[in-house]
């Protein structure tokens, strides 16, 4: 009741009109909440995609380094190859970590607007009179 009139002094059409206005405002606010939350989830998905891409690039670089290390190991029987092998293993581990982290962020349960869904369920229960 934004006009300050008590319920007892209002007619049924006024109450129905106020209820309709309040419901429209509620639906508008809930849709704004859903849009905001979906935007946040899309931002998370974008970050995850970036981490997956970075991990993939590092894994490709690791493959090149590991292949070069293998070649050097066969040619020189260890000597400078250990350094290249160590670098290759470290880059591969870092790339695998980034891909795994990104994949966890891309799980469907991390992308659903759960706060909005929970609020919509509460609103539906309120409408039912529970």
C-alpha cells in the first residue's frame, strides 16, 4: 500500500488493482534478479573458457618442449635434456591444472541461476498462501 490508505477504507477494485500492481512489480524485480544472476553465471563461464584455452595452449607448448627434450635426451644421453624435460613436465602440470579448474567451473550446476530459482519457489509458495 504505497498511498497510505488502510485496507478497511479501500474498495475491492482498489485492492485488486493494488494487488495487480504489486504482482507486476514482483515479477519485474524477479526478472531483473534472474538477468543479473544469469549475467554472473555467463561471466563465470567466460572465465572458465579462458582458463581452458590457456591450459590448452600451455599443454601444446608442453608437448613441443617434451618432444624437444626427448630428442635431446636421445642425442646427448641426458646432459642438457634434463633441463628441457623438467621444464616440459612443469608446463604440462600447470596446463593440466588450468584445464581441470576450468572444467569444474563449466559444470551445469555452477551455471544455473539457483538463487533466483529459490526465490521464485518462495514467491510461488507465498502466492499459494502457505
